[in-house]
C-alpha cells in the first residue's frame, strides 16, 4: 500500500522581531509606499522588494498585536 505524501510547505525561517513600536511600522510603511511609487513609475528593478516590504510590515504588526 503506497504511503500518502503530504505536500511540503516551504517555510522561511522567521526573523526575530524584538520590541516593535508604532514608529517602526510607520517607517516600514513609508518604505513600502516609496517602493510602490517607484514600481508605478517603472523605476523599480528589484520587484521582489515589494513582497519583502509587505511581509515585514505584517510581521511587525503581528508582533505588536501579540504583545498587547
């Protein structure tokens, strides 16, 4: 009887976010906005940075809400 293979979920190692402040999130959102504007003007060559910035904001928001 063949064994069932479960799809492997590739997880990236989580970076530890120490103390998250609202100022950190504001800075990250500013960087994300800047990247979005560059992308809209077709000046952004490294499009992968958009995804990284979105995830960084989400990661910080998650740690901020868990600490409450």
